[in-house]
C-alpha cells in the first residue's frame, strides 16, 4: 500500500469549510483513497473513498488531483463535533487481509 | 457504530488472568476483525475472520486467541494477560463493498492489565 503524508494538526473555525490534505505520491493505478476519522477514543468511522473522480456524500467531499498524487477531504460546514483525528489511507480493493493501516493522521480542531 | 457492540467497555484485570472481550454485530457482515490501539499510535490488526470457518492471524497475534462462534459473534481472548496488553481494543466488521475496506467499528474496550 502506498504511503500517505498528512499534517499533524489543523484548526478550523466552526461553520467554515475544513480542507484536510493528504499526499500519496507513490499511489498505484489500482489503489483507492479512503478517509476515516476517530473522535477521541471512539471507534474509527468511515467517511468516504475514491479512485480518481471527485466524490461527495452526506458527510464530506473528496477531491483527488488529476495525477492522483494527492487528495483533499472537505467538510463543508465544520461543527465542534467534527473535532477528531482524520486518517487518509490508500488501499487496493480486496487483498489478503483488508488490514487498514492507520497512520498518525491529522488532528482537526474545530474552534467555536 | 451501534450495530457493532463490544463488551465490556472497560475492564481492569491482573497479570496472569484469562480475559475475554466480546463483539457482536447486526450488520450481517461476513468479515470481522480485532484491532488494538496504543496511545499515540495507529490501530494494529490482531486477528481477522472472513467467515465462521476462517480465522487468520494479523500482525500482532502473539498472546491472543479468537473464536468465531457465529457469523455475528467474534471473541478475543487473552489467555494470560500481561501489562503490555493494556490498550484500547476495537472490533470491526465489513462486507465485500470496496473490497472490504469500508469497515465499521465498535465503540472499543479499554483494557488495563495491572
């Protein structure tokens, strides 16, 4: 699985859009980008995933660059409840274990 | 995810004791996983199961065993607990969507081994 790089922390004002970047310069053609978040000491929560097209669901939008070497998770109107560690994970479909490799992620602090 | 239930939520035990952590799910998923998380670190896979008859070791299975009693139940046992097994334990489930990479996690069990 390709390695990902995320900033360790970010701040965002409540009500504003939160844009969380992720670099995955060694991503291969069959690898998808997944985003999870973990609110303090709770179980991780799946947010969104994509291959090369931009994706949107009820939680967030995922923008993947044309060369697929980086992506941005967008929370359009951040709330205090969005304060969490956000993990960007690159994985192929299937694989022997479906083991998700959670790195250190980005701690997003939403400020009132 | 309330569809994935872990019990107990918190447990304090002593070195050498046998302890079982239980996980049940109502999502109808075939795949279940046990992870542990240590402070400041990511999750590490202990065991996983793709169906009732399939059990596989993850990256840190030493000192742990599992039982898949039914499609909906997957238990993790520490045969003889030791202090460095103090951690937050998560159970997760998935189906085949996105190659099994969309996983749903329980609320976790915080285990302290004294």
